[in-house]
C-alpha cells in the first residue's frame, strides 16, 4: 500500500512509446492519472500488483466546476447513457470518477495508479519523481502455437534506473523445444512519485 505523499504509478510501455516524454529521477512531472481497479477475478492484469495499490479517498468533483476546458471532447453518443464527468481529488492526486450519476459527495478508489494519455481529459497530478523501476513481465502462450500470450503469475521483475526509456525491449524464449512459447517483455516503468499534499 502506498504511503501518503509518495505514490506508486505505473507508466505503461505503450503509453510512453506512443505519447510520452522520458523523464529522470528528480524531475517534476505532470500526468493525467487513473486508478486501475482489481476486479478480483484475475482477468484484469492486476494479479501481483496489490502491494503497489493506492487508496484515494476524497471529494467527488464535477469537471465543469474546475477551471479549464475539460469537457470540450466529452459528448454522449445517441446510444449512451447521460454522463457527468467527475474526478476524485485527494492529497494532491486527481483521478477520474468513472461511474454513472448520481455522484456521491465523497468516494474511495483503490487500485494501481496509472498514467493515461488517451480518452477523456482531467487535471494532471503534479509531483517529483523519486524512483523509477523498469517492469519486466514473463508471458507464456495460452496454448502451443497460438501466438497469444498471457502474463505468468509471479514472473514480474523490477530493475532500478535513473532515466525512463522511450522504447522498451522484449525477448522470445522457449521453455522447452516442444512446449508453449515464452517471452519476457519490458511492460513499462513503476514510478515513485512524491506529490505535495493539498490537504484534500
């Protein structure tokens, strides 16, 4: 569980390679964050991440009440339920409240904080990078020859670095000459982000 003031944040490889700017330990950064929640069924990729989870408890605030043009690209389609974009703000961290109305006065979200550069827009969380670890994950074919891979439980490694890479590496390995394929891939970085507490 994350201690207040220093938050563990996942910056996924594809988010960095697509739209990110590399950063170093000591840099001040401003990122749009969201909470990747644990569905409890193992199908959401959150297995083994529980030690890195954060709990955000604070007021739920409508985006249209905040300074900025947050709703410019947020329109409901003809077949969508009406949507009221909101965020939870606490201790300097802002994350989207992805639930249909009515909006509660306060909410608690628990999960892995992650940088999100796609989809809706909401205020960035600003903080200073205190540590960076490249995440390497083991993947095995779901069945021999399928070329479809799934994370292997317990096969995740963290390697400390001073600078986040722009591009991430992977290698194809074989467990046996006849068994399913296996590979290890760098899937992003886990960052320790120190955020000034706004007393929220």
